[in-house]
C-alpha cells in the first residue's frame, strides 16, 4: 500500500495533468522504487528527458536522453548499498507548484538495514519534476545520500 499525500499550493489549474493523474504517476514511481523495478520508473519519461542528481556520491550527475538514463538505472541494483537495505514501503508527499507542469515530491522509505538489523524510516529524497505531454521531461533528484549511507552502514 502506498501513501500519497497531495498538497496543492495554489488553485490547481493546468492542462498538463489532473490531480488524479499526478497521484497515479507518483504512485507508480513509489512502487517502482519500492520494488526496485526501475524500468517502470523510466517508462514515465519522455525520450528527451533530463535526469539530474546534483548531490550524488560522484559529486553530481546529469543524464540527457532516455538511453543514458536506462544505462544508469541498469547499474543501480548492483551497487553495494542496495544489498544492505530492504525496502518495505515507499511513500510520497506531493506539492503542486503555481507553474503548470512542475511538482515537488518528498519520498519517504521504510525498511530494514540488513547490516545492523534495525528498522528505519527516512526521507530519502526530494525531487523536482517537470511534466509535459503526461511524461516526465526533467527529473531533478536531491537524494539524502548521508541518510542512505548511514542506514546501509557505510
């Protein structure tokens, strides 16, 4: 079960997506993250999407185009920290901006640190997402790198 809390910061008037469509999209993202089925996440992107992780462990990354993003996510499940964390639930809080097509999403994860055996609840990232034509055209992910590393025992 996924919890999506929608907070409309202004009167929500846009021809980009309805409130229900946004909730459905974010729900799909949460499920993809929870199950680590990244192809389901990538299916929400446009062909010319830009994906950024400004504060990544590598010092900031930017991928332009669907094929580069697919290559990036093919490697995510092989990273050491992934094997150290069991996700049980990913939920989100969505903020709709006054600019049509822009939403901000806070992601929260619940799970178990397999190294320490402790359960955790963590705000794992905040993403600023631009949507056009019912597809994500820009995804800027501000990962909680330190929080994730701490849970993983790194």
